[in-house]
């Protein structure tokens, strides 16, 4: 009888624990698990270019000397799944780390890059990955991907916090069939590589109708890139020769928005700023003042009418050299030419 009483008491205790809140350093927990104190998880630093995540891992810091590929565990771990498991990853190296789910499992990288076969964490970036509890399909989601205060690979001052989102890799772009009620057609992509390049890829799009700058920005975010920024003569020369020129076959002869816009800073006058936070390449030899390597037409930007806060590449009919002009960002046409062609930039492969 005594054994039965002890067994019953133990069962009631377990039932109580299973259906109540648990507190550590508190007798009045306010959550299912309430910890009033510090919290510790394992930290592991690795230089391995190939690594399989372990059940005992939580925070991993890559410090290798080459690009790495790390593999997530299969979503089904006998005897149960591990839905909700979290891995934190810091890429403390100068190289990319590619994270791959197991087999045919997939990972949601962002709202515009779902069910991806991999996630690339660039140099200096930090990511948090969480298991969904599913046993097939999308078994992992990225809940955070940030560069903190570091610059993106191949960019000068590139900032995702200024852009407002993290661009995806070129290979992970998601091109919709339509956008805002008009058709979308990708004309092609070219990567700028070699000495002096930034390693970025530029993709050309034809829309079925003109879009203002703000809609074009949204379109870029949906695809996963960003409205092209052209911060040096070298970059402009590459784009003009490989994207804009009629020899490319892309036929980009209309007005095209660029990512150079006015920002109204609180308490200060408005300033033109690259949407990525990048800096101009400066020509220090010009007199009487050093000048950015811009390509604005003579007298531009001039803020005509006091409302011109966006910038674009002239259509071939407006300026055969394809120089730049400032314009009100709500425009969908200019000089009888529509803003129905787009160049998007991707800073990762």
C-alpha cells in the first residue's frame, strides 16, 4: 500500500510539473519557463570548411581561411522531431559560409526567397536559424540575418539597415510573372568580375507598363535585389557596356531609375543618398573642388519645381550618352518615355 501511495504522489507531482509554469530563481514564474538569472548555451569556434551540425551545438563561430559548406541535420531525429531547435551562426571569417538542409529539405531565407536549397552567410554576417518541426519540405527558417556594422563583401559602406532588407543571392532571386498589374520579363544578367570589380551581378527587366520609383523599389525587394546604384565611373562603364548598350540585346532604351534619392533628415535639409548607404568614388583631381564620379547631365540635378527627389538614367531619345537626371519619384513617364525598364543589382552570387 505504501508503494502505491508513493507511486501516486510521484505521478501527481509529474502531472503538476507538466501542466504548470517552472521558475528558476523565482517562486512566481510568469511564463512556462521563467529564468531569473543568466542563461548559458554552448559556444563553438570552428575552422572546418565542411561541418555537420550536432544536437549539442547552439552557437557556432566560423574562423576558417576558405569558403565553407555546413550541413544541417535531418529534420527527423529518432525517436522524435526537434521542432523549434535554434542554431546561431557568426561568420567571423573573410569567406562565405553556405548552410544546406538535409537531402530534399528546404530553408526559408526571407519572404521573397522561400524553400531554398541553401543559405549563404557572407563574411561578417550573423544568422539565426530555427527548425519548423516539419519532417519534409521547408524544415528550417531564417529568423535573423544581419551584417551588424560591417560592410557587405565587395561593397564600400553597403548597409542592409539603410536599405531596409537583406538582398538575396543572385541565384535565389524570385522573378514574378507580373508585378502591380503589369507583366515582368527578365532580359538577362551580367556579373562584373575581374580586377577592380565589385563582384556584383546586374539583371535587366522589361515591365508591361511604367512604374514610379517607389513601386520600382518594391519590385526590387520582391525579386530579392535592389535598384541599381552606380558609385564610380568604372561601375557605370561596365553597366553601360554590358547592360545598356544595344549590342547586349536587352533593348533598354527607355528611362531607368537608379537608387539615388533624397532623404529628409530630421532637423536638416534633404540630401541625396545611395539607397544602400554606399559612398561615391571621388575624383580628387578636379578643381576648384573634388567631385564624385557621377554622370549627371549638365546642370543636373537641379530640383526643378522643388520636388525632384529621385534620379534616373535618361532614355536614348532624351540623351544618347545615357546621362542622369533628377525627377519627382512619382513619375511613370518622362519626355514621352516610360519607366518600364529596370536594372537590379545583387551583391552576392
